[in-house]
């Protein structure tokens, strides 16, 4: 069996793109892969469904240049975060828990109380639950800009509406809205 090659013939490989982390930034600041700015109106949208779309955009999974170890996502400005919707009875049933680290330091708030005190925190926590808990995930969360009103200070970045390819139908239908209000 001398002279016989047991190796398979060389495979033809396609060229792929690997995003590089450029210090001190996690993302490329210039060029075709630089992050874009998008604006989303959160009024009458279901929290969980909207959070999945937002998480995909700030992670960068909507791009063909997605790389797991680098920040390839885009910035997202969310307006009217105080007008989000929950399905069923989550306004009273969903609990947000914080612990101070001390004995008996557990504080619990319902979604309705959270909406009254910190309306942006509902979406922030929903998106944080869908992102890696690492330094890269914390850096990606800084790309999410949440505002309770219809105004935002990012007009200089010229944010565009989120493309239809990225979004999906997250608006609550009028019949479902009537059922939630009963």
C-alpha cells in the first residue's frame, strides 16, 4: 500500500468574511460594515416580539457579516417605550425582581408598577434576556437607546426606519386589543 494517498482531494473553499475587533471599539467605525442607526416606534407592540427583533439587530444577526465574537450590530433608537403592550394578564402577573445582595433585600414589582416608574426598563430587561451575558453583550446593550416619549436626541445620526426584512408583524390587532382591555 505504499504510494497510495488516503487524504481526500483538496476542497474548494469559498471566501468568507470574518469581522475583526478594532480597538478600542468593538465594531468597525468606518466602511461598508460600520453600524447603521435605525428608529423603531414601540407603541402598541408586544414586548417579547419586539424584543426579539431589537436583540437581533443590536447583535448583528440580520447582517451577512455576522460574526459571533465581534460586535457587528447596529444602533436602535426605540420611541414610545411607555406604550408597549403585553398579552393576556401580564400587566399584573409578570413580576420584576431585584435583589440588593443583603438578607431580605428582594424587591418585587409588577409590570404595571414598572411602567409607571421606569417605562424603558421593561424593554431593556426583555432584550437583555436575549443577549449573551458577557462583556460583548454589555457593549451591545449600549447600542439600544430607549425613550418613553416620541422625541430623541439622535437626530444627527439620521436614523432610518427598520427595514421590513428585519421586522416582523408585532403590532397588536384591534380585536386582541379589545380582549386585553376587558
